[in-house]
């Protein structure tokens, strides 16, 4: 009796595929160039496509993480800029005469107050109202004016 050779094979899924005109020839040439059967070429192309989708998702996730990192860095930079501004103003106020003057601010001090108004976004009218002064030049205390810029204004 002839003995049957035992072969273990796994059943593979089969799928009927309709190709547009001319694609079978292109697929045959590509498979031949890659040293594969047409079936192996189709399976390889499908695997690459499916893996490519996963890579695209990974890239999108990486971009989102980088976007969050940029936002965090922008927030930290803004905090550092605010801290630097506050430190500069404090140093400026410490250098200048903190006593009340009867003659008002010097032209240089008035210019510095105006520059600080621009940087802080506080309106000149609100500062003058808070200090009960008719104009910046007539503010009596530079230190008080600087302090007023960095204390919360009441919202009206």
C-alpha cells in the first residue's frame, strides 16, 4: 500500500477580486519585477496599505502631542515675560525717588509710565482715575503709579 504523505495546510481566506481593465497586466509586471506571484504582490500591497494607515495615525498623534507641547511652552514664555516685566518695573521703582513730590513726574518718568501702560494694556484714563490725577505729568508719586499698574482694577 502506498502511504499517503501527510501535509498540514491551513485554510486561507479566499476573495474574488475584479480588476479594472489593464490593471491585471500592470500587476503581473510588478509581481514579476519583485519576484512574487500576483497573489503575493496583492497581499504585500494590502499589508503596506494597512500598515501605512497605522503610521498615519501615529503621525497624527505625534503632531497633536507636539501641538500641546508648543502651547505649554507659549504659556510658560508668557509667564516668564510677565515676570520679567514685573521685575523690571520693581527695579525701576526702587531706583527712583519714592517720596511724594509736589512738582509731579519728570518727563522721563511720564514716558516710562506711558510705555508701561502700552505693555500692560491699561488705559491712561483708568490709571489717572485711580490715582485722581488730571494728567500723567501731574502724578505726584512715580512709585505709586507703577504699583497702581500692577494692582487689579475694579471692573465697571
